[in-house]
C-alpha cells in the first residue's frame, strides 16, 4: 500500500507538501483526548473540593482549548481538502491522457459509460480505501503520543518505575469443619 501511495505522490509531484499536511493533521485527535481527560480530572477535583472559582476557571480553559483545536483543525482542513482535490485532478488528467493514447478501435470496443466509471473509480480509489494513509498516520501518531502521555502519567503501566518487593505468600488455612457446616446451611 505504501509503495502505491509513493507512486501516487510521485505522479502528482506533491510529496513534501502532502507529508507536511499529514503531520499537521495528525495531532488533533490526541489533543482533543488529552484536553477532555485533563478537564475531567480538574473538574472532578474542583467539585470534590467544592471550589466554585476553580471549576469556573477549568471550564473557561476547557472552552478556550477546544475552540483553539477546532480552529486549528478547520485551518488545516481548509488547506488539506483543496490539496487532495488538486491531486485527484492531476491523476484524472494523467489517466485521461493514457486513455487518449489508446487506439480508436480499443476505445470504441468498450462502452463509454465503462470508460467514465473506470476514470472516476481509478482516481478516487487511493483516497477512499478502508485503510488509507491519512487515517493510518493519524492512528499511529495518536497511539505513540497516547503511550508517551500515559507513560509520563503512570510509568508502572509499561513496567517501568519503582516496584515494591512482592510479599511472601501466606499459607492459607484449610477450612475447618465448623466453617464448612455453616456454608452448607
């Protein structure tokens, strides 16, 4: 899949910009998750301590952070969406040029509707696959950043950090006859 995507990017001549836009798109989901987790933790702490001013402050920060992420995501999408449309148009023109290079007999042997369907589906295929590159990059980056975030919060989850010595197992006593009789009653 990555080889085909590399060929696709090479055909359209937009590799660096595509990579930069993918990287800029990726942290939005992670940031939203982190903002929500921090908000919930701080809000519950404020409610637990009955600190109304702290709760109001946490809510205002939450609104500002969510608005910032929303505006950032909108800005990136306003650049990314036209870029992908331009990539599709370059691919469509490239494929149309190849079809024009076919012999007249070959073109006439196939119904025109089939050529149009082929032209549209072949161009849209790289952008509509179940696992296409933007979603894969986003998922991988979110997994890495979430792991780092979780490791910072609680390193024991990954097996790092201080471990106390395991306690020696105490021998369990066998149930007595009186206990067994009470269980049957």
